[in-house]
C-alpha cells in the first residue's frame, strides 16, 4: 500500500520526501503534466490517501490535478506544497485543498502535518488506520497548524471538503535556507554584463567567475552568473558545483513561472547564483538566441547584477546577448591573432550598432617576454586597454580547487588586477579582509 502520492517537478523535494516516507510514497514527475492532468492521474497506482502537489507547479496545473484527482479519488486528502507568496490566498480560496505546506518546512513539521491529515481522514471515514501502516499518535484537537476539524460535506460529491478558510492557518513556517533573493530598491538600475572573447582560451570564464564573486560582496545573493557558452561551458566544473538545473531548463516554457526558474539556479557559497551551461552540445543547440535574450531580461528583474559568460566569437547568441546588456568585458591575451580578432569584433559591433555603452577591455595573461608592449596591443586592437591581468600560476591553482581567485589568494597580482575589473562595475566593492578570508572548503585539499 502506498498511501502517499507526490506530483512534483523538484527532484530535491522528491528525494527528501522519499527519505521520510520510504516505500509508502509513490511519485509521478510533473513533466507528465505536459500531456494533461488526466495523463498524470492515469499513472496513479492503487488508491492514494494523501496527495502532495508541488513544489514547482503553477496554478493551472495544480487546479487541473485537483479536479482530476478528486473526480477519481473523492476521499483523497490534498496538500499543496508551495512557498508563501502574495497569490497563495487565492489558491486556497479557489482550490479544494486541505492544507498548504511550505517546501522549506522541517521534516518534523512535514510528518506532523501528514499525521494530522491522516488522523482526520480516519476519523471522518475516508480512510482506515491500517492504510497508513504507522501509528497515528496525534489527536485531532492537538493539531497546531491547520484546522482539520470535521467539515460539512458540500453538495457536489466530487469535492470532499470546502477549501480551508485562511492561508495563515495552514501555512507552515519555513526554515531559513541560508540565502534568499533580496528585494531590489525602487529606482535601482539593474545591470547585465557580457564577458566576451574573440577566441577560446583567453581566460574569459575566469574573469566572469571572479566578477560574479566580487559583485556578490556588495550585492549578496543578488548576482547571477549565466554560462551561455552553450557548447562547452565549464563554470560549474571550475567552481566544483553540482548543478540542479541548466540553461536548457531556464529557457524552457515552464520556467516562465518564477518558482520553476528558481529551481534552475545553483547557489555558490560566496553569495551568487549560477545557471549552468547545457549538458551537451546537442542540447545547447536547442537554446534559441531569442530565448537567451528573454532569460537575461527576466533575470534583470530579479537580480542586481546579471553576468553572461558568452560563447567565444560573435555568434548569434553572443550578438543577442550584447543587445541586452549594459556592459561588456572584452577579454583577449597578448597573441597577435587574438588581438586582430578583437579589432575585427569591435569594427563589426560598431557597424551593427551593438557595442554596449560601457566597454571594458581586459588583456589577460600578460607577460613581459611576449614581445609586445601595452602600446603595441592598443595599436593592434585600435582601443585603449583598461585592465592588464598578469600571467599567474595562482589562476590555475584556484580553478583546480574550485575556488574564485580573488578569494583564494588576495595578494596575487592577477587577483588584484581582476579586482580592478570589479571596481569598474561597482566602485564600492573594495576588498575587506573579513569578507574574503574564507575558511577551507570541504573540496579543498588539506
């Protein structure tokens, strides 16, 4: 007997609930909702007693599920798993629910709510105690979070209960997640920065990672780094992250819902978020340029800073990204082919009218033995150099350890130079020793 049913798009929440309920839980992935609520209900094994819907389901999907489930299983107890938001009261008013549960509620609170709802179902003849195969130790009068006292049957048999009366009565207090999206003050101008290079191997991704790290010092949890190198992006590898979603998920139609988009973000300990690149070149090809543009615009509505690590060269995705950013950081090394390619990029972008208003030119991996001076570099690219980042072994060491350079070796000349790029974007981002001296992370060697 599997008395509990979960319909959700969150693999993380599914794993957590399986750990709590074991074999008593059956799961149907929310992706089946693409084919309609009836497709989900047809996959429901046996007769569940309590169904949890969410997280990461929108209103229309949830309503369709509620209607289809209570039509086939009229005795079913229904719980929506959803964060506290301004529209939650409308959900409670319009759907025939028994309770609303925060996805961040503690395991203890989650089990307590399930026990209380199970007790109510048994007391009202909708289930038997052995259906749940666990002792039900709570009395109905002891239920602290949701009013599940007997409710008169509605006239329509398809609806087992009237909707709960107040969202405050059913919403469980969420745990602190350790991060949140800070509100952006009215009138604050959000900024998007594209990091661009004429060829691969210029250090573009290193610059993008450290730029996100530095900006997160002044705007914690309000910085997102998008790996838009759709063929071979490696930001999550460089940061030793295990992504929960990718850019393919972030541009999908379902991600128009803010909650769905949130599940595609991976949080970094230094206070910024990452949207990982496509898991394969083939899937990267499925990301349309205009979809990338819409993603940048949507992220700017939520984050103070959006950093886009682009595909090398001036492909269609990079051009579209440059249309939707406020700044561009152009990265090259001191190789003559790369410098000439950058000059060609500048000429093309100027001709197309796509040169961002704020341009920052970074010459990376500079070396006095290269045979070129800064003046030579400027003559080749036809523009002044803003920042020179010297060649340093500390860059590779930090990358291999999965740690941003500016927090790994703050005294290294390359780290100081990269910090100056951050200061060009946010002049208030001066390093403070208390902020940048990090404890050794679990993935770092002793």
